[in-house]
């Protein structure tokens, strides 16, 4: 009798571990105690409760803000969660203020609330969970004007998220001919599919020139390898810093073209800045086994690029998700639809970047038509980067990092990826989809604020569809 | 030992009194607005105005905004097209706020004198004291409250004529007798705060008492699966309803669903399966723990779902045979009236009731010992901060204020019954946020 062989299947998971912030954040709230009033209150209570000290000294905060021996005279602001119980009870003694220092985190697109969420995700690897319902604006421009669908009764179920069923987050990046051709012997001829399967539908984009340190690039590439995704690295830096391996995507452009000759390993994918037929032909000649990706502005004519031979297209926008005044959501839909109308969507892989800074932006971008997204600013915030002014232009954005410790940085990115993947599973589970590939371009499984309002408020006076 | 317990009680009383004073003092605006309170959905003014109404039974007259939030859309962008003063009904004219909860002939007729009832908040997500306060208020107003999915505490039994038994996917605490007690049984298919995700009670809140009620293991997180594993079609759904009607033939059946893109089809299916009430829970409400990604991004807000369902049921010729209750972001009397004008028969309140009881919407319901105000907690000490009788009085006064405002709105629209308002979207006006006329003509102005 032969013992069963050890099964080779390994269920994909991202290992999470707590990775506390390196740099202490300013507390969320300022606790302002009027000390003379506090002393007066204590004296009054001493008399009222006849010096029953446990009663007199019992404090309203259940989170320990007043837990020092001198209580409210030296509050621990870092423990304040903003419940406001102290100020509700004693308005003349204590006031709680949002900390203006905290409000300055991030920039006008990736605001302080986003920073908070990203840091939580990077710290813990968990899905942010809170009570008391939604608290933001009704809708809004960009991603906020879009809701994803859910299904009341279909499978797979939420059990999928908790382990009993499987929802796949794997995506294929590469070249896929529309049809396979076979010779008389039944052997495939012509172009064959050439794809990389990533376990998550997100890649890591290259950082801006101001932040291309060796250590950061090492963290990005190592985290990408451990997550089973790809990290884009300028080719000159990949060579100089000896960053190689299956997770590294060298990005080559006009200025760095000369470095191509020094590439002494075979990348699974190589990205070319812009579209240049001669350079693409040269890449194909030199690296025939690699997947070639054209990195072009988001508004590019993808159909024309396809006709000229592009099969993997990385559509880029600025870090606020804009190109020529338009938001990425519209531009992605436009690119996707153009390929669908021409009947060639399956032949092209669309990757997109810019303005994708929260977990929910990933499924929304995929619904709009991307196969995968490339992450940028969210990764750096997870590593506690600070922006100098607006972090918008990928060429000029000023991003500074704390002194990065590689193991910490890798874990932070793994935690972020795990949290985002789990949130993607929540969205897919709610829709009843078994795999993220099926989400691509599923515009019927989303709802647009403008369209729903047009329908709902048709009879309401004063409603103007363009309002 | 006795002294220690006495001290503990004194500590609880001290904080209870201080909190009660705070709920009275803040709405006076003597201390301004709490700088760290509120958000777009529930600005600080709306929270304080709700406290004021729970305290006095009337809306504030000191300028506190009590009608709308500042979310920039939905209810906050809608206002009423009131008649000129000479065409409005006189204050002395009676205005009826009764709605039926069943429109199917042959089944039990239940009416409630106000077009709202309390939504499901489970034992575990809230304390037994809160459940009791809500049940007492429901009895006083001859309306309902719902158990949520966490069982039916014994203390609620005396109020059973006003308690809806909820059956959700985890079947936590559902027993034959709790179905037999109920005038209305609610099937929760989904909930707006976490559409398509099922319920979630974190381990810290699954105390020994909560676990006993739910027949589960203490201190272990409880996930309600999604969806019902016995329902994959409208036919299966009918089987559910038949099952409840076999156990309790007199019960009305409510079906609570979220707001997917095909919510109109879901509503029609529920009707044909035999539901008396279709409870539509929009995405922006919710009181319990929910993934942030779900709250904001999955399923549509209630304001946009109601007209779709109302119109579709009307086109199908069945609108007058089923009751639609709306929830998920109903905060004020104005919201209730707007929801009805958009097509609901009535509304279901959740967060509003918690705010009336002192919630500051800090969102720390799931952290550590739970709500520091004793609301969404099962901590034995914190939950004593709310006395059920005190809570019931606050809810009753809030209801009184809401009813008075609703009557005033109806009078100014020239309507004698809230039932005449249903589906009258033509009585609404859309005001872009920032419009100088925004809410200017609403009740309470001037």
C-alpha cells in the first residue's frame, strides 16, 4: 500500500502580523481640561460624596485618558477615541477637539481619513470595522459617485470569506490571442497565450523620482514577491541595486534605454515608457519570453495600440486620478468600452494607476474595465511617508519616508495587501461572484449616483440631471 | 463586600446623573457645539437637536438644525413644496398619522398610530436595558420594536404584542415560542450597513449571557452567514414564509432586504411569496459593527431605492397590497416625511433612537467594553448607565416631537393623512446644497 502523496495545492493567503507605526502619529484628539474647574469639581464631589474616594475619583473615561494618578490634570491624549463622554458629562471642565496636526496628514485627494484607514490596515492587516453606520457625504465626484451591487440570495456566500468556499482574486496579465489555431496534427500554431497569473489584482507602481531609495525599492520588490505580485522598478535602479527576480518589472524609457544592455536576467514582464514600435520590436527581439507592457497616458487610444501590437497596456494618470481634466473612472470605462465594441477586449490586459488609494477603489476600477491596478501613494502612506504639499504629479511629487527597516516595511505592505484582498472578498462575496476576473467590466453590477438620481428624482421639482 | 457594591452603585449613579445633565445642557448651546462631535450624516447640531427632542418632546427653537444633515444629497438635498399659507390646513384641523402594516385581505389587520417602528438591534449589539426601553416606548405608542438577531430576552415577554421577532441567517436565539409570541415576524435577508455580508458580533460582546441567549460559545465572534442557506429562489423564500405561518398563522411577515440594483424585482418576489411588509434597508444606516468598505460602497442609499420600488410595484398593480417600510439613514421627522413622499408607507428607526438615548456617534461600539454611554454594550457596569424607564420616556418624547412635526408638514402640504403623502414625490423640491433657499421654507423656519 502506498501512502498518499502530500498534496501540492496550497491555498493562497497573505500572512499578517502586527507592524506598529514607526513614527508616532499626532493623537486624533486634543483633550483640553480647565484645571481650576476640575479641582473645584473634585472638591465639590468630596463634600457631596462625603469623602468616598472611590466615587469621587471615578473618572468618566473608559479608555484611560484620565488614568494617571493626577487624572485630568495630565490627560493621556493618545488614548482618546473621541467618544466625548467626558465632555458630555462635564462640559465646563473638559472639551475635546479634533487635532489640527492630524488634519494635515495626506493631501487634498488622499485626506487624513484615508491616511488613518491606510495606517490601520498596514498596522494590523485587518479590515476596518466600525459601528454606527456611514458618516460621510451622500455621494460625490469620482469613486464616491459609484456603488457596487449585492445579491440577496446567490452563492458564493460570505462563508467564502471565512474559509469554507473559495473566492479567487487571481488575475492574468499577458497576451491572449482571441482564438487558438491548430495544424493538421492538432498542434497549436501561431501566437500562443503568454500570461502571468497574479494572486491579487494589484501591482506596485514605481515610486516618484524623489523617493527612489534602495531601501524602498527593496521593500517594494520583496513584498511583491511574498504577496505574489509585481513591483515596477526603473531599469537603471533595478540594475544598480541588483533587484532581480520574478516579482521585478523593469521599467525602461528613452532616458534609460541604454541600461537595457546591462540587464542580465530574464524578467517575467518588462514595461516600456510610452509607445514606440521600434523599441517594442527591440524588446521582443532581446526578451522574447518576457511579457511586454506599454506604459501610456490614460487617455491613449488602446484600440490603436492593440492594432500596432500592444497586448499589455498600463494606463497612467496622476496621483489624484486625473488626466487632462478627466477622472480615471471615465477614462477606464472609455478604454474598456472601445475594446469591447471592437470585439477584442480579451486580447488585451489593461492595468491602470492613479487615484486608486483606498481598498474600495480596486473593485470599482476593475468594474470600470481594468484587469488589474497598479498602486502608488497608498503604498507609501502605509510606510508612513509624508507628502510635501500636494502629491499629484508622478514626476515632481515630493515624498519623504522615515528611516525604513526592511522587515517592517515588507510586513506593512503585506498587511495592507491582506486587508485590501479581504475587502475585495467582501465586495465579491456580497455580489455573489466567485472570482475577480468576472468582475472586470461588469458595469451591470454597479450603480452610478447620477443615473440613480435621474431616475429617483425625475418627479421632484428643481432636480436637474446636470446639477 | 456590601460597601464595595454600594460604592459601585454610587459610581454608576454619579455618572448617570452627570450624563443626564449633559444631555440637557449641551442643546442649550451655552457651551457652543462640541467641536469633535458629528459628521456629514449626523452633524453635531442634529445630534443635540435629537437630545433636545428626547428631553422636551418638541423641536428646538434656539436655531439648532433638527431637520437635515449636511451630506449634500439624498434627504439633505430635498425639501417640501408647501402650499401658500392660505391653502394650508389650519392648526386645529385633525391630521391622521396612522398607517396599516397589512394590506392583504383576510390576514390580521394591524395599524400603528405613527408611521414608524423600531428596527432590529440584537441583544449583544445593544444591552437588555436598551431593548427594554425601546419595548416600553413601543407599547406606549402602540407601535413596535424588533428583537434583531440575538434572541428574545425574558424581560421583553410582557411587551410581546409590540415586539417583532427577527429571524436572520444565523437563527440566533430563534425558538418556536418566540415566533408564536410575535404579531410580526421579520426575515432579515440582508441589512443596509453590510449588504450581502451577514451580521457580525465581535467576541468581546458575546458575553456569557449573550452566548446563552444565542446558544453559542461565550467570547467567540459570531458571524451570521450570508445568505440564508435554505433560500436560493423566491420559491424557497415562500417556503420560509409558509414555515412561519404554520407556527404562527396570525403573524404578519416582514421581509428585510437591502438595496441591490434589482431591488424592484426583489420586492415583487417578496410580495408574491406572501410577505405583508417589505422592509428596505438602505446602505447608509446601521447601528452595529460593519466593515467600512461595505457601509459606503455596497448597495444604494434608501432615497434612491424607494422610488424605484414604489413605481415598479404600482406598475405591477400590487402597490396597494403590500406595505413598504424604509430604513437606513432615517434621522428626523423630515426624513420620515420625505421617505414616504418617495414611496414608503412608513419608516424604521435605529440610530435615531440610540442618539435620543445619548449616542454621540463616536463609532466605538465594538471597541473594548463597548459603548461608553451604555448603549451598544453588554458590559454589566456600563449598561447600567441607562435605566429602561428613563430611556422609554426619552423615546416617547422623541416620538411626540416627530409626530407633531409630521402633522405640521402634512398640514402645510394640505394633506389630512400621512397615507395621502405616499409616493407624492411631486410635493418635494430638490435644492442643491448651498442654495440660499435650502430648507428655508421648511417647518420651523421663521
